[in-house]
């Protein structure tokens, strides 16, 4: 089995060509996570992750990524951790360019439709409540409670109705997005069975329109100070 890799300047991208791979994937990592949540809107980074799937100018229908991935026998996902937000998918190779474009539009012109705000807020709240029955989340909350109270890690991060239900939530989403979602803070990795030249042509076509606002990576005066079972507190 042979595969080939190439680094490209576009959003610090990495391209991988694997002629034997039955599936293709692209991952978009934004160097901002829940530690950057505003004190008065805890969970905003996670909520923004949800809202980007709810339509863009080029693909205005909600959940276009999900329906298109299904068409190509694939799946979509995303997650928000302390320092990063990652959006990724896996599909048949024939769907790689289409899906990569749909995801790229998240970082070019999302709509933040008012009609989606309440529904996705409920989805975030549901994730938070589902965590009550997950063995991991009580453990995570314990670690949070043991962390330095001056660290942003000590704050609630998932988001819920009580933290997100603000009259100006759409404006707060747009402010957070404009502050941190910039090409210089986004790293993209693409893998498929296409040649490296083809992957690079697609990357240049799809990703160069992501605006580079030259934003600074968020920094924190007080970093997590205790490591327990592999987690930083």
C-alpha cells in the first residue's frame, strides 16, 4: 500500500493521496475552543459549531452537509474542545470535492438564520443533559471543579438554555465568528484516492476564498495547572 503526502500553503493544509483508500475525508480545525467563551455566554463556541451546519449563502438549506454525505454513503461530525473546534466528514471518494466545498462555505459566508437559533440551542441543551447519564461527564465536571478557579477551564463549557438564551444571541454568534474564524487560524487536511495534483487543484479552488482576517490566536493569562489522567486542569 502506497500513499503520498504534500503540504500546501493554503490555510496550512495537508493533502494525502492514497490510491487504495475506499473513502475520502477532509478535516477543518479552527484554533479556538470553549476556553474562549465569553463569561456571559458560556457554551458559545459549541453553539457556533452547531449553527454552521444550518446553512450558508451558497448552500442555504439546513443540514445540506448531512444529506449530501448520506448521498455519498458517508457521515459528518464536529466537536468543540478547550482549544479547538474541528469539523470533519468521511464519504465515498466521488463525493470529496462536493463535501469539501460545502464545509468550506462554513468559513466563508454562513447565514446564522434566525429560524435555526432556537432549534440548535435546544440541541446543545440536549447534549448537555444527555451527559448526565455518561460516565465521562461527571468525571470531567470533577476535574473542572478541581481546576484553578482563575483558569477559564473552571467554567461551564458545553452550553445550555440557561447560558445561551440571550436576546442578542445572533449578534454574539457573529461577533465570535468574526473574531476567531479566520484562514490564519484554520488548518485543513484532505485525504482521498485522487492524485496530489488533483487534490491541490481542489484545495486552491475551494479554500482560497476563506477570508484571512489575520486574527490572533486566543491566549489565556492563567493556563490549566493540574494534569489528571491525561486531562489538563
